[in-house]
């Protein structure tokens, strides 16, 4: 972190405050409004902690837009706004046991013999549930603490939320945290990756993105859950303490925050934090800290609150778990396009619930920046408690940084590096590592979709000499497969059937499967739509290819070069000889979208992105990858990002999937 609270003079203090406010507001907007984040919660908390200390030292520089002067983000316009009758405030964070003890001491200065409730802090999306005469009437997000969003219908799909409770209770409002279980999150990410969609970064973002969209079917499919942790207001029942209220909510049928405990001392609180911290990675859901609250409501009133948060509660935030370990080796992985990626291999450490022993180092530039080499003691953590990463060197036991070799680690061909990118590449298209990965890619779901031909089977077929390129797949017979230990009659028949079926795939799948650098599923379809059959694509000049909307000179040159390489020409001829489809038939149902350009952004409720594009094209429209003044419609789903923002700025019509389906009925 830059700077700090020890500024030399007021000018420096004001400058640092301005920097922190701008940075924190940017990340707060991403987190609260767009349901995504670019930095860890810990890094955000550290910056906000620094800002609080600076503002305390220089109160004359406190800005009205400082994140310390507000609770959270604004309600977005996609939902009806809800005015909270009781503020849904935030909690003051502490990051050390010393901070916990100071909190307890401050409470004891105001009230005698306080008791505290300690409970895990669920990492999800905070919501309010209002019940009138026993019926759920309104469910809303926290928003900025004063105004939230009405997501009642989506919340009704959360099975653990009761839609009715004791009807003799005139009114009850509770607050809870909606979350996505880890097992559901992992399945969702795999599904998104299989569909060539941008996966959610963590369960919290997944829960927020699932709840904050207009189609309740998505929330139902996502299997969201909730823990209720507070009574906001109640009529018809007298409650005097927090633990009593949680016990009462349990009786009413609510799923309350788990394992809450009543304790008396700072030592007991710290011991409980330790217990929760030790078990956090064994839980089926994410927690990011521990909440400590004064139990007695009358004592809370005497202790009071600030304009932003109560003085009778704090949240202890877990720091990201970091471990030091020894770097044993740097492994070099060769990808299907020849890119050589260095991977750190280190002595195994236990991080965020699992044992890890490797993390990508990306490229030579990053290795140089961190001055990493074999034998060094390095610091590692899991980014977002999921992806292992190397933070840097803590003890240097080597001379300088590791240098990638001049030759490919697999085929010994001299590596090359272009000026446009940081990666080094093996230019040998016959490199065994590239062949393996290119066949895996060719068979993948987004490309030729050959069911049953995963990496393990590809490796077996290569090792046994049955294939040396993707064209060889179409010469495999059941008899040859049955000679291998990995196959029985049924599995051999199924694989040969799947390979045969792939011959009739649409040409755009084949183009994507060929693995041309920079050409994804969308650009492959645009190529086919522009030129038709593969022969026309191969005859096209780089300038003609560059005319396709969404293509630039780099992509055009990549396509042109690929289709003028001798090995590619030979491969395509072999695929033709095997009967693989190389013509593109654009099926059009009618021309209602003729002359209209659509841009898709975000994750749609029920349609996969490719399905939506096919529908647009069937009705004569065009699906583009970028928003411009020529765009007619932006079809937006959840997690919509910069494309949606640009469309709003340009005044382009934004439609939901439901509206889109109405257009094609």
C-alpha cells in the first residue's frame, strides 16, 4: 500500500485522501452495482482503513463522496426501489485481536456486564424480508442502506425462505444473507465455461448476479440459500436480546445464522474467532469473518450508533491466508498455439482448505518483476480463496530471476517472441505438446463436440500411435479401439459414433476447432457468414477479412496466415477427404431482423449465448461483438458490463431475453 497516515504535511494528506476516495469509489461501484470485483476484499479493507485514519487526523478534508460517509452502493434502475423503514447499516471492521479487545473495552465503558453474541459472517448479498400478517410481502436488497431493490419474486424461489409464518404476528422484518453453496458454484462455473460464457469469479458474485436479474427462473435454477441474522422490526412480540431473537426466528421456521454463541469476555470472543477460523474452509459456504454484537437491546440503545454504523457491534475480518514455501522447480507448459507458460512448483502448503503445490507465473516479464528463481522462499496465497498465486520472494536463495530457455522444452525448436505480446512461443506445428492440446481443443464441446474424447483418451490414442493429428480421428475404428485396455465394446462404439457425427457439424465449429490464434466461436461464425465455405475463406485477402465488423488487422492477419500455412492446407484437404463438412449453410427463417444489429452482453436466463446468436441470424439479423452507433439492440443478461454501459450512453435500446423472445414469437 502506498503512503499511510504519517503524511509530511496537509497537502500530501489531502492528495492521498483524494486518491483513496477515487479508488475506493471505483471498486465499490464494481462490487455493489455491477456485482464484480477487481481486487480482493482484504485489499479494499486495507485502503478503507487507511482512509479512516487519515480522515480522523485531518477531518477538514473529509469529502461528501467518501466511502466512509455512506454504507454501500446505489440501487440500480432494473428493479423497483424500496425505502427501508429501518436502515440496513454496515458494521465497523476490525482486523486484529487487539481491535476486538478495544471494542469490548469501549462497550464496558458505557454499560455494565455486557454479553456478546459471536456468529460467522456469511459472504453473500444482504437482503430484507418483510412479513405482514404472516405472509412474505416484500423482499429487497440492501442497496445503499436506505433504499434497495425489490427482488421479492426472486427471493420466493429460495427454498429456505418461508413464504408464510405465524399469522398472529402483525408485522416482522428480518435481515439475512443470500449465498450460493460452494458445490452449486463449482457446477455453475463448469457449465458457464462449457457454454463459452464468462464464469462468475466467486460464490458471492454468483449469488448477487443470480438474485439481481429480472427472471425468477434463474434464481430457482441457481439453488440460492439464506441465513437470517437479525430482526429489523417486529409487532406483536417483545424481544429484548439478540440471542433471544435468533432463537425466536428459529421457532418461526427461519434458517438462522449457524452456530451463534453467547459469551462474556474478550478472551472468549477471541477463542471463538479461532474456532470459526479453523473450520471455515470445511464449511459448504463462504464466510469472510466473524460478527460480534452486544446481546442486550437496551444496552445497545445506551451505546448508540454513528451515522454509518452501530457502536455495539464489529466485524472481525479474516486476512487472506498466506504461506511461505520453497520454490522447487519451474515447469514449462506448451499450449496448443505454442505459448510456453512457466508454472511454479513448490513444497506443498495448505491454503484455504486444500493442499496446493503449483501456481502459474504467466510469463518472463512477471518472473523478472518478482525476481523469482528456483530455490527461493516465496509467499503464496489463493486469490479469492480459489486460484493459487505467487505474491513474491521473501528469502532470496538464488542469483537473479529464472530465465526461460531459448528452446521449446518438448521439441527443442528455438522459441520466438513477438513485440506485441509477453508470451514466448514454439513455432513448430509438429510439436507433440501442441498436437496433444490442439486435438483436445478440436474435440471440445465448443468446437467439434466429440463426446467421450477427453484429454486422457487423447493421450492414450497418441501414445499408442493411433493418431498424430485431428484428421487421424476420422480413421479410428472400433476394432482398433478394442485392442486398447481403456475400451470395451460400448465405449468404443460410442466414441466412433461421436466422431462420425461430428463430420456434419456446422463449418463455424470446424473453424473454431482448428485453433487459429485469436479466433473464438463468435469470430468463426462471422467468418463463415461473410465468406460461406472454407474455400472462400482461404481465398480471401487479409484486407477483405478485416472488413468484418469486430475484426481488426491482427485477427485478419492471423486468419490469412493460418490458411496459407502448408500444414493447414494439408490438414484441411485431409478433413475434406474424410467427409468433414466444409460448407456453411446459413438457415434463415424469415427476414424480420434484416438490417438489424444485435449485441449480446452478460449471461442470459435460459438461452446460451450461441443459441441467441443463431436465432438472430435465422431471422436475418446480425450478432456483433461490440457496441457502436450502428447497433440496434443490446440483449442484456446478468453480469452485463461495459457493453451495457456504452449502450446506455449511446441511447441504444436495451432488451431482456423475455423481450427478445416476444420479438421472435
